[in-house]
C-alpha cells in the first residue's frame, strides 16, 4: 500500500509550486500530477462548477491507484475540499489549512492579509480556517485576478507586475497587516514583487511548503509513508496543451518535465 | 422562416461587442446570445478542444430554432469556422473574413498588423484571408494574452494597459504597418490605449462592424431578413456566472442585460 503513488492536482500549472515542495519534503514518493489545463482558470468559476471539476480530477487520479490526494489549488480547496473529503475514502489534503496555521503562527498584531483568486477570496476559506485557530485574528482578503496571467506571460519581475501589485495591495497596506498569505499557487513566483510593495514589516506566507509537511504527517499517521525509493517516478497528465505545460511548467518546478500525457477529463 | 432569431456565440463576454453592432445594423432581428463563460478563455486552448466547444455552442443554438449563426469569437472562427460550415446546414458567419476585407481596403503600404489571442495568431487565419484577397500584403501577427484579463478587470484606460500595450506593440511599430486589426472581440474596449501607443499613422480595424454588415448581406441573399419587428427579443445564455456576465457585459454592450439563463453546455 505505501508503495502506491501520491496524486496531486491543480486547475493548471500553478500546483507545480506545491509539487516542488512535496518532492523536497518527500523524496521517496512516486507522484502522479494532473493539471486541468483545458478548463483553467478555476478562480472566477462558480462553486458548483469548481466542485464538479474537482470530483472529476479526483475520479481520474483514483484510476491511477493513488494512496492520497493533494488538492494543490486554492480555489478548488476553498470551494470543494470538505465535499470531497465527505465523498471519498482516500485521504485528501488541501492547501488552505496549512497556510492558515502558518499565518496564525507568524502574525504578532493579529492582522492577516490574504490574496488569491476571486473564488478563493469570496469563499472566505482562509478567514474561516484562521478564525477556528484564533478568533481574535482579523483576516482581510483581496482578490488579484491579474496576477495569474501576468505570471503565465513571464512578466513576474517587471514594471507591470509592480504596478498591478501596487494597485491591488495598497488597500492591504493601509490595513496595517503584518502577515500576508499567498493564497494562490501562482503567487510564489511574484514573491519579490509583492515583497517590494508590502515592505519588510510584512511576512509573506507560502502555503505550499506547509502543505508538503502536512502531507508527510498524514502519511506517517496512516502508515503510508514510503521509506526507500532510489528512482521516484513522476507522471504528468493534462487536459490540454502538453507542450505549453512543459514550457511554462519547468519555470514553476525548476526542473525538467517529461512524461506528459493527455486526459479527456470531462469523461471522469 | 425569416421571423426566427439569429444565434450569436462567443467564449464569454467579448462577443457582446459584435452583438452591439448587429443590434445597430439589424434592429428588427430577435437574437439569442450564448457566452461559454464556464470554459472561457478559448485563446490558449488547442484546435481540437476549441472545435469541440464550437460544435457544442452551435448544437445548443440550434435547439433555439435559429436561422443563422454568428461566431462572435476570433479564436473559434480562426480554429473552427470551416469545419463548422462543412458540418452544419445553417448559414454560419465568422468575424475573421470581415476584418480581413476591411484591412485590405484600409492599408496603403500593404503592411498590416493583427493582434489577438495566441490561438487566433498561431492559426494565421487573418494572414490566410488577407492573402486570398491580395497576396502582396505582408501580414504581421502578435498575440497579446494579457489584454483580455486587463479589460475584464476594468483596467482598460490605465497606466497598466498602456504599459502592456507598449510591450506588445513596440515590435509592430518597428515593422512600419499602417493598419492594425483588433483580432479579439475584447480589444475594442482598448481602442484608446492602442491608438495612443500606435499613433495616428496606423488605422485600427474593428471586425465587429463589418461582420454585422456581412450578416445583413447573407440574410438578404437567403431571403431571411426580417423587415419589421416593433419589439425585438434578446435572450442571453451562459454556461457559468450569470451575475458576473451581467456586471461586466453591460460595459461591453452599453445597455442593460436581462433575461440571462444558465446552460449545461457540455451536454450538447
């Protein structure tokens, strides 16, 4: 059982920043990654649509005989993690809880900012998770819809990303936060720009690393951790455009991506 | 037969700039508009996926008993118009041919630029159409992926849109073009910004108006033109997020949008 792969999915390529952390924290695990590139972005879509897509991604990964699933997408986690955990028996981990825990540990003045897609921010998922741990913390959300296309265009460190960040984040600066959660898996690539706009008094929280650690804990608890694996296998599946996935994705993963296959995801 | 409505579809809300022109040129026609907002954007998707989506949009409109179809989306026209015309009996009109004709009429130095999504530019659809009319014209394409999210964010006339336009268009300026086709239905909302960057020596071509005139000609030729209609009916269908469609769409259409219904488009 512990030799089975882990399944990881995202609406597209952003989840590769989470995959990267999982590879580092759990170097003995085989992993199957699915990116729903035919239906990206999930951010602006309704809860019903995101939940349907999330279930289809999980149904597909289950055909790959996986032992656990990571929803490496803030929108899908925010909209559908709980419904998915109710529906399926396999352990399912999202990215929101880990980010929320870290933000609570980091903030001193109990004022936390969260940036993400419209779907993530409107769901108030981070606010809810943070409130469960410490109800005295004030969480302020701000959607930043242009960040994803800016990153995918390769304009992460340009005057345009800086101006967009200034427009989006000036509100949050005025709110005197001291921690800011990067609530979208694309945003770690904008870390420098966001940090420049927010200044050194605000700590940026990247949920990807914490999610990988959470996954390790769950696998240990369930006796599913793989001890040894000299040659871990990574398989990639996408619902559209494998060439583009490879080209943009290698910048996210910081390593080569091979073994990319096409999936007709609407059939699952 | 001539009292049946016209069907118009787009990957989302951009097609409303075409609908606006059709309403003005053909004020007696009833119209059914479908926006595939659950699967927008079509621009970066593969030819196979765009064709599948296009056929589903047409299948849906056919259930509304329409007399003609306008593909008010440059990507879908560029990728799939010919396949659709082969497959279906109803008259189907795209936006590319009309834009190409106008560009040929406008250019004096026979150097035409085309901007659009990756899908439209990679298809070389405008280049092919323009080449059919005048093979001496040099057509230079440039994809501008960030323009659509900038427009949808409501940042059409800002420093950010100007900087993005400068980045994308400086290449084209160096190529000494004298006509520039706005090969994406969102781009008319960036007319001022694009015009400022390109300068007064370059004429901007908006295919929407010409498409509406083409449609009128086709309806006349096929005896499908409606002469009188005191109270034309406009019905709107979307595959996701009717509220957001209304909110952003009214800025495109410059009039109120009511009567918006949800469609499960993947079933068609």
